[in-house]
C-alpha cells in the first residue's frame, strides 16, 4: 500500500521530532554505588548517622579569606572519615550549588582525564545529579579530556566523597573527573576550563581527592606528609611537583591536587590551610605500615595591616643592608601568609623620580623571599641605573607591589588605567609595566600599550601582534 505524499512526509516529520527528543532529553542513567558496604555503610540510616557524627565531631576554626577549593582523603570511612569531615565541615551553610570532584583513577587506564558527563550518581542517601552543562563544556577530546562513564566503575576516590556532600549540602549537582596520565594539552585544557567555570560562578567549588604517603612507619609517614602540607600551605605547585617526582613525598592523587592548585592559583588563591592531618596508625594498633590523610583548604586572603608593614620594612632593611654592607641578612619569617608563594615588585624612588624597580611575575618563591630578592636587585642590579650609594638612602621612598595572577587580555578596551598592569610577550622578548606607572605619567591606553612594547625592546606598535596579559597590584608604601 502506497502512502499519500502528505501522510508520508508527516510520518517522517514525526520520526524526526522523536529522534531529536531522544537526543536532547536529559539522560536518566544512574550510576549505582560500587563500594557501599565496603568503604562505607550500605544502610541508609547507618551511613547518615556516621556522616553526621563525623561532621559534628570535626572542630572548625574560622579561616580568613575566600575558600576556593578543598582537598580531602578517600580511604574507607573507618580510616579517613574523621579527617575528611574536617574539610566538609567548611562547606556547611555555604551557598554551594555545584561541586566539581577531581580524583585519581586507581584501576581504569585513563590517558588524560575522564568525565562522568550525564545522568546521576547514587549512594544509599539518594541520587546526585550530574551538572551536564558544565561537564560537557569541559570535554576536549583533542586534549584527551573525554566523556567516559566506564572509567568510574569500582573507582573509590570520588564515590567516598559523595555521602559527605549529601551530609552538608542540600540541593546541588556534581561534575566527577578522574585523572590518569595527563598530557600537557590535557593539563592546559582542563585547568583553563575549570578556571573559567569557577571564575564565572561563585557557587561552584572544586574538591581534590587524595591520600598521602602509603605503607611507611608512623613517624616516617608524618615526615613525608609534612612536605606536602608545607607546599600546599605555600601554594607552591613547583615545590609539590618537585617533591612528587623526586619521591620526597607521596600522593596517589598527586595530579588531581596539582590541577586543583593550578586552578586555585589562577583564581587568586594565596595560601592553603591544613584543617586536620592523621594516618591509619591513629586508628589501628599496627603503626609499621600506615597511610596518610589530610583535610586542607585553598584560600584567597588579603594581607593584614601588620603583614603589609612587615613586607615594607623587610624591603627597606634589605636595601640598606645591601647598600651599606654589600650583602643581605638571612631572614626567615614564621608568618604563614608571608611564607606562602607570591609575586612582587619592589620600587625605589628618590624625590619623586624612579631609582630602581625589579620584580617577578610568577609566584615561585615565598612572598617575603620575593621581596628581599627584588629589593636587593632594585638597588643594585636594575640595568637602567647604577648601584645605589649610601648617601641616597636618606631620601629614598620604597614601595612593594604584590601582583595578582596574570590574566590573558582578550580586548585592550578592558584595560583600566591605574587598575591594570600589562605584561607583553612576543617571541623571546617580554616587558611589564605596573598600573601605577601609567597612572603617574597620565598615559591613556594607547600610550600604555606603546610603552610596554618599548619596554620589551620592540617597536611601539608590537602590542598588536603580541600576547598580552593584565594583572592588578596591592601597593604597599
């Protein structure tokens, strides 16, 4: 039987509409828990009571600054649950609607990163929806950041975090990410994507899952893990990566923590805080083979008035010591905020005229060390000036500029004179100008761009074809 053309086309249209509906409708797939009854209780009430008890017993002290990310352990609840609760206690009563979880793949061979991009994940406490929009925005197959739900089968590093989230948050979604062996493209793509997501939404938080040293004696574990705590509190990716590669410390979630610290630093994180440390030897009688656990937070913290004054005094003392004695005293500050890595510039003026200015743009050393090194360089090694003489010390003015993270400049129209500094890179050449320079000299944006090009040793119009970054500064003077 032949159908009339109008009826045939009508049926085709209906089929097409149905096919489109299948493609765009939300996924109903639910990942069942793999570890209930093993890593944590399978009974709903028992699990709820355990999580509630852990959270209630976790002491919480007020931490200054904005919380950007958390780091939590992932062993069985009987071993690391009480430590993990210290991290999750800091989420209570916060307006968090999306949690991005990033952990190591223990079993599946993941070449890069795998994202669970649709459906939901289930625990005995209920289902948690995947934030499919954010998850899919992070997928970059060319950079080996793929959607692969199969990688999450029997993986405990993220599943054990879910009951804690259900215990402290009400209505939220998740984005689960597993890291295997990430390539450079993977690292760049995922950190860039995560930075964009967290930068746009203040109600999103990033949580890295990791345990620390494995199967050492109790005392050796504490020593190994102290290196991790030090690197995280100083927000030193470089030091943590070095320790991991050299074997000075151990983390099964080393890559997830490096991803998390990189994203947090791009978002302005200045320091980390260790809420709680422990190891399995605190639970078991056998202390010869323990596993380390830590709950930590990454924060963006403003300098206090006292800390600002200390940095400025340190710069002045370093300059005076260098000019008078030809050397600088060794300083070691105990202040955790000033010992955290920072990028600074030290500027010396005399009678309103520039006398020296040197700095570093990346936070690769403790902030107080950065100030010392740059103060010494500004008075003795600035290529634009001869080394300072003793007679110049009496009327010098010193200022310290603490730099924010560099941000790629998408449009020069976004530059605000007096607010933004500019960093320019073109080939082997680079140049930087602080925001106060343009303000003091009353430049407009075109003049600012021309002078940063000249500062880089390039023609004044080189900025048109160069990489441009902007930053802000906290000026102490």
